[in-house]
C-alpha cells in the first residue's frame, strides 16, 4: 500500500539525512516532503503503480527532494532542486513510456 511504501521511503530518507530512525519529531516534515515529491512525480505523468513499484529512480528523486527542502528555513533565499532532479525525472518518465 501507499502508506507502507511511504514508511519504507521515510526510513531511507532518515538514513540519508543522518536522522536517527527513532526520531519521530522529523516525521511530519519528512512525510510532507515525500508526499510533495510524489505529487511532483505524478504531475510529470508517472503512474502511482510505477511510483510504488520500488523503482530506484523514484527513491533517488525523493532523496534529492528531501535533502533539498528538509529543514529549510524561509529566509527569503530561493531554494531550487538540482539539475540532477530534472534529469532523473525525465528518465523516469521515459522508463514508463517504454
């Protein structure tokens, strides 16, 4: 299910951000960013089935997204996703079309 996959991805995100797995204070923000990334991937035309398939590109996109925006304080500066995000997203879309 989507919630099981969300939990699995959240564990990977916590590891990549060096957040202890038992730290629950970060969960609401991480969940928000993960779901936002899923929405962005969906808006590019990727199906929920592919998003939840365990595809490594999806996990890489989520990790990049969360590393970019987690803990970001709104100080007026613009935070942008790195170009590697767009490259991987295009690759994922092409993978789906095959």
